[in-house]
C-alpha cells in the first residue's frame, strides 16, 4: 500500500522570475480541507511528509522555500522574513488559496507564517504552528549557541567557495546537529532522522541563501507579532524543545488573542519526525472543530 507522500504530485510554478517546486498531496474528495505547509530552516518539503501521511483526508500543498530543496533562489531581494512573506503571498495568490485555507509552519516556517498573517489579516482561515519559535534566539540561555552558529554561517559564506561549501555541508557537523536535536531513544527512528538530515539538510542553492535565511531565523520570532494574529492559532510544542521552552510557549499562547497550546511529551524540536501521529491528531481535532 502506497503512502500519501508516495502519491504526491510534483508541480512547479514561475514566480517573479524564479522556479518554485511544490508538492500537492490530494485529499479524498474535492471538498477536503486544504493546508499550505511551510518547512523549517535548511529543510524542504520532505521533513513534513510523516505528518502529511497522518492526514490522508486533507489536501496538502508543501513548497520548497526559495533557495532550498528544488526551488530556485529568489530572483530579487533577500531570503529574509520579508522576502519569504512576499513569496508566500505570491504563491497563495497564484494557486488560488483563499480564506478557507489553513496555513501551517514548522520552526522557521512558524516565523514566516506568523509574520505573514500579521501583515495580511483575513488571508487564511487559521494557523497551525509546530515547534513555534517562541522567544528571541539572541537572548537567554540560547544566545551563546546562536552566536556560535552565526559565526559558523558567516565563515561558510566568507571562505573561498570550495571551503565554504565544505564547511556548510560538512557531514560531521550535520550529524552532530542531528544527534543534539533528536530526543527519541528508538535506534531505528534515530537512524531515520539522521538519514533525513544527511539527505536534505544541505540542499540549499548557495551560500548567500543559507546565510540570509539563518540571520532571519535568529532575528525574528512568533512572539513579535503575537498580539496581531487575529485568527485561531494552534500551537504544537515539544516538552523538551531546546529552541522554544514550554514556559515561553505558554507565554506566547497567552499573548495570541485566540490560541490553543498542545504540548507533546518527551519530544524536542523534531515533532515532525518523532511524533507525527500525535501532531496530526491535534491538527485534525483543531480543523474538525472549526468545521463543525
């Protein structure tokens, strides 16, 4: 039996001079709810496929963000939050995704989604933020790690091209990151996560793209626009998330006018890999509750 992901339709669209690749996972019927999914930093659409597999009744559209996966870099402008907001608006408009569409963002995608919705109220029906970036990366206990990562990406961009790419795509560094983020003790699942990161974490177009996107990821967060989100918002957080602590997620939920927070136990920042079934169950309950 094939999975939903295996039945995905690979599509492409030319937006403002750059080709964007996106995947459409059809629902059971024409009336199925539609979700537009935005992946995280250095990822692509593959990272969300385990969640998609748990939502067979829904129509899902998952693009590779410009400069990552199979999508070309933006033809003009920077790969920052504003650049991705413009991209998301153009994509939704070209695909005819109206106000009945649900918008989901994971990690860095939660920043893009929340800032987009704050700038475009009424554009979508509701938001779902998985592992939302709930607090500033350059403040608190994560500040030192964020600054070290910033130096890593800066060095990768400034070194001669061959050395810079070698640093940014270094398999030992990618594996160290994967080991640090994975919380599961299941050896098969850990191997799967590492294989996913090995395969897709270095699928970026060039060094400028990854440096610009990294700077965007540490300079913005969802809390900055929380009080401007005028639609229902589902937050799905990990109990052991090193990037967005549970106290900060609760504070974020309290700042959003209409928010629901669900915390999944014993998982960190990789909900989409480690606990896709509970995440999908929360998504279904949220959407079905709005449709009732």
